[in-house]
């Protein structure tokens, strides 16, 4: 059973690991990788990554990507969004903290942000406007 607009947006706004997919080579299946993401209902979805990553190059070339999130308990539910990139720009410490705080316990955020800064280097933020949605809650069957 498909989710309502409010249900799918609320589900996507929950802190889940997403599966990002983007066409990297037309002769192959899309590149699909797990990512942390941020989304606020009615807004844009954004991810952070290294500026020289495969996914950045593929997203720049394709101009769009998709992201799918799911759960298995208490019912199987998923939301998939696809849309155009609205911007790729520099990251900042506030965004790094926001993303880390979404996924990590409060006491781990500072250490993670520091590790990322000193070991992983610069990041960029990629923003996408959700244009096409697929969703379902299979628990109603």
C-alpha cells in the first residue's frame, strides 16, 4: 500500500542510512552506495561526501540521483526519491555537525567531526530536489 505524501516525507526525514544510486556508466548498472543524508519535509535532500569521490563525478555528469531508505520492523516500509541536483557546494562545520548528530549519540559527535576533518579531509554538500517518489508499507497486506 502506497504511503500518503505526509507519511512518505515523515519516513524519509527519519535518520536512516540511504542507498544512493546514480548512473556512472551507461553500459553498466547504476553505482549504488550507502550514505547518510538529511531531509526535512517539503525541502531538499542533501548528502555530504569527498569532492573527488566517484559518486560526485557521476552525480555531476548525470545531474540527478536517487535515494532509497527502508525498514523491516514493525512492517516492511520503503521510500525512494529521485530528482535533479540543485547544487553542489562547499561543506562547513555546522553541516558536518548536523549530519553527525542525526546518526550518532551526542557524546560521539565532536570526535566524529574531528576525525572526519583530520583524516577524511574536505567534503562537499550535494542537494537534490525530490521529484519522483515511490513508497509502500507492505505490512498492510
